[in-house]
C-alpha cells in the first residue's frame, strides 16, 4: 500500500463526509417538495473505498527496466513510475 494511496483515500472520505452534510439537507428539501429520492448515495455517489493494490502496466515495467539499465532510481507512485535522476 502506498502512502499516497492512503492520503488520497483520507481526503476522499473527508470530502464525502462534508458533502453528506449538505446532501442530507438537499435530500430533506427534495422530499419536502415531493421528490422521490430515498438515499444520499443518489445525490453524491457511493462511499469511497481503498484500493488494495495498484497493478503495474506494461509501460510501467518498461520504464523500470529502462531505469535499471541506465542506473537511474525510480519510484512507484499512484500515477505510475517516476524516474529520479
């Protein structure tokens, strides 16, 4: 598990919790006006989940091999491989 994955997950959860407060108010208003929305997830989406593992793509593996051949350091991040000179 990458530290950045956990940080991203925590930010998503905090955002979801903040949005759920406004969604409860919106849900209450919609129901008072006769709307047929029953749950908050309809308004703001599903609760965020933590992805357990990121799979390396073929491009990622090629970049790792390139870095090893040229004596460069690399770092695996959420967005892919980062080559450090």
